[in-house]
């Protein structure tokens, strides 16, 4: 019998998880545990990512085949959010379990599972040295190929953007890409049809979508161009810009510039990630972004993930005002409560790349080291 978990400290919850046996848990108890785990993964006082991996990761690896599909994907999501690695193989075992029950998957489950795998194995700051393991990539592609034909019609606009983003990060291969193009890209080419998911996307989802398509397909791909041409009018109403025939990246720069002043920090991070990820030689958008950042109220600069993404973007682009902008972003980052491990890693790498270590405030330096020791595995601390 599982004890009452409401208000239980996260570390005690992990001990309870570690002591449960798969042969004694009912489906309702799995639901109860996964709700508690997801709540704990968002808590400010959550245990270190290594503890999550050792306890919850091992638990999921052993239980994935027995628990309901929704609980398996929610637990994968909680582990990814907590910054856990995959040394015990919980991702592979979870995907194998999902393959045995693809008929039970719903659209949200597919999005959760692929994004969890991408966040853990394909994040640019924590991916394995050899990239996504071939076995896990094959499992992701098989889940995608089996489930997407049935579930694509049920994906919400955000679901389309998230699935494509996961595929881009995982770098799925041509055989699976054919399925993605048929069931995820084709629905985006329905023009003004009310069933077109593009019509329901906000600017953040559109920028994530275009970034993902740019990583999955070359700019010359007809589908990418068609999606871009359709999405552009939702970003700006300037008729002369819509008709430009320059390259996709340059056009997007023109399309986004007029609305930078209306973008949130999350939208700035997504669009900036697109430009720098594509290797665009023109960083005029980042100059507009710098101007916008100076105008965003301080209380809106409280997202550690987006702040660290922007620092990484500026550090990679090496634009003229990068050190100054990153100094402002770092000050905002240090006021965030309990930043997640990937955000801490991105921030440290950006500071290192810009050689800002000696220039930042001593208290910020001490707090960053404290965050690194608390949040990151020993091997990551050493490399950083």
C-alpha cells in the first residue's frame, strides 16, 4: 500500500519509489505515483538530476512494461524535466514498452515520449559523445512510424511543432522522415482550410516549426518553402516583404524584424536559435533582439531556460555587443529560483566562450559554482 504523498518531500518520494515492487502496484497506484513525480520534478527543492536518474530512471526501466502508457510517458517527461541522464537505459526500455502498446498511444503521449528522448539525448549541451545511440534512435523512429499515421490528425498545433522539433533534435533518418513529411508536413499545406494546424499556431510555435523544418530539410525543399510562404503573413502584413524571393533565412529576418518589439523572451529565444542554428551570416535579428531585451520589464525575465538559450545564442554568434548583452542576461539568470541543470550548463558554456569569467561579479561567480556543484554530475563539473 502506497502512503499518502501529498506534501511529501521529494527525497522521501524517491525513497518510496525505490521501494515499490512492480508485482504489487495497481494501475491506479501508478497514476498516483506519476502525478506525485511530475509535481516533484517542478518543485524548487527537487533532488539532484543524478538522484532522479538512479532512482526514478531505474524504477521506470523496470516498470515501463507494466504501467499504463500515459503514466510511462509522463514519467519520461518528469525525468527529462529534472535533468536526468540515461546511463541506466530507461529511455530505451520505455520506448520498447510503448511499441508493445502503440494502439493505446494518444497524440500527447507521442509528443511527450519523443520530446523526453530528444531533451535527454539530443540536447546540444549534454548529448552523448557519439550522438543519439543508434538503438534508441531506431526505437524513436519505429514509434514515430507506427503511431504517427494514426495520431497525426489528433495533434494540436503545439503538438505538430513539438513533434517536429523533437525529430529535428534527434536527427531522424530518411526512412522515418518520409513518414514525417507525409503526416506532419502535408497537413501544413492545406492553405486557408480550417483544418490547417498553422492557423492555430502562435508566433512561438511558428518560429519553433520553421527552426525544425530548417534542420530537417534543405531550404530548397518545396514543402519547407510552401510552409514558410504561408506562415509569413501571420508574422507581418508588409506586402512588399511577402513577395521577396531571397533565401529563406534572409526573408525570415525581414519578416520578424517589424514584430520584434512584440515578442516575449521565449519567442526571442526560439527565433534567435533558428538564425544561429542555420549558420545565418546576417545577425541583424540579434541586434533587434538586443534592443528588445533592454525594454522587457525585469519581472518578465524570469525564465532560466530562455535566458540561458539567449546567452548561448549570443555567445555562438559572437556579435559585437554579445558580452554586454550576456552580462545583462546573466544578472537576470542569477535571480531565477532553482534553474534546471541544462540551463546552468548553457550559461557556464556561454560565459566560457565569451571569456567573461574574470569580468563577472564575484558573487555571481560563487553562485554559479554552487549551482554547478548542486545540479550537475561530477563528470560534467570536471569538463566545465
